[in-house]
C-alpha cells in the first residue's frame, strides 16, 4: 500500500528514455470507481500536466514510472474534477461528521483506494460514496 | 440510540449531496398540520449574503437528517417551493409560539421549539416548552414527548394534565425518556434522569395534578 502523502513529490520518470516528466503534485480520486483516476504533475508542460492512471507502470517509494513519453500522450480524455481528498471534511451518509481526511492509502498496482485515514479512525476505501467540494461522503452503519 | 435535535438548530445546516457537494442551507423547517412529521425544508443560499432560494427540499427526498448536515442523493431532488409550502403552510409553520394548554384548561406555557429525530423518518418526537410558573416553578424550559400530547394545531398544543410526569430538562435525558417510552416501559412518576445536571434530579412527583 502507498499513501497519498508518500506519493506527492515523487519524480515521474519514463522507462524508455529515463526522462523526468515532472513531479507528482496531487492525486485525483474517481469516487465512482473508488480508485485513483490520474496524477497531476508539477514542472510538466501544461498540456502534459495530467497523467492518467492507465499510463502508470509502477509506483515505487522513490519514483513513479511510466513507459515512454509517447505512451503518456496528451493525457487521458476524461478525468473527474480534481478535489483534494487529504484535508477534506468527512461526512457519513447519515450526516454525521467524522473528522477530516489525514491521508489516503491506495494499492500502487491497481490504483484502488484502500483506506481513508481520519483522526477519528480508519475508513475502508469500499465505503467511499462521494468526494465533492464540501466533503468526502462515506457509508456508515445505521445507529 | 436515537439522536434528537431541535428544529431551530436545523436552520443554517448544510444540505450536502452524497457526492460531497454542499448545495444549500436549511432556512426553515416545515411541519405538517398536526406537527407529527417534517414536510420539508425551505432553503437559502450558502454565501454570507445569499438570500432565500426558490427551491425547497421535500422530506421524502432526504437521504438522512444528521447532526452535521442534511444529506440528499443529488441536487436533482430539490423542488419548487410549493412542494413543501402547500396550501396549509400557515398551519404547519406556526407551531412555535403556540400556547400549551392542559386538557383541564390550564395554560402551562408556550411552544419554544420542536424536537425531531435524526435519521430518515422525520418524525416529531416532542416539544420544548417555555413553562409558566404555575406548571413548574423551578424550570423555565421543559420537554414533553409527542406521545403525551393530545392535539396540535397552529393555535394551541393540548397536553394531558399529567404530562408533568413526562417532562425532561435537557435533550439527552429527554432522548433516554423517549426510548424508555417506546420500549413500552412505564415512565417513572418523577422525571429524574441519572445523568442530568445537578439541579435536574429534584423529583416533581407527589405534587398532585393541578386541575
């Protein structure tokens, strides 16, 4: 498992040219698939600033590897609007506050969101319902 | 455990979609004519200077009423104002301030607020009453469960004279009492919750019902 905070700042390097495309600035979550949709890069040309998850070969502790500049292309066609999950307020579907997201753990192989870490306890990635401008909404036990 | 909330506290609460976007704030809570259920909410915008919205939120479209937010499936469930403010809007809106009268004909106070249950049902659980001295000299405000009321209209709330035995001082102890009431347990003659503030466990039993 990798954390969002570990991934931010990693260089993105192509495997074929060993060229640096930029560094990871943020990860965008697709709440419907509960997985990472794309990486946003800093230090990259504007039209290459979004890197679709499909182009990522590997996420390691020291770098994100993509195959080649060509494989990255012009980025994914359609990406969900970026919302910063880390720092966002957490609400259950019953309208109860559950702290804020401290960090997000994800599977570096598949991009699946595994865990949302909050000060009030961990939330399984499968319980993620929505991620909007106001809050992260998670499934909750009825009580 | 049931979570109770005052209707007045709902004003200003964020209306949030399950997608995580805040779309409005609650302006007013609208009850049905008998004040048994929440019919819906009128809405205002979210900005500092935002005024009332033309849209309203029927309670049937609410996913859950929570302590931090009113959750809705999506912004598409918001409806026109007339969906909530029907023809009997006046009857539903004027519960607060209505006099509280016992079935013996004594006015014991006025309705200060409406207690509703968190969750999906939108049931009115009881009423917060600003009590007159002749009902309870020690306390200014008391809670009466809705099950103990006889009738509610925009004009008055009629409660049994023995409703004094079912009052509570604060919302948490009221919640415990309502749960006991629902569990079929006979409510104690005295309203002495074990976890209330120090001055709340003065028993009021033995005073006899005032006619």
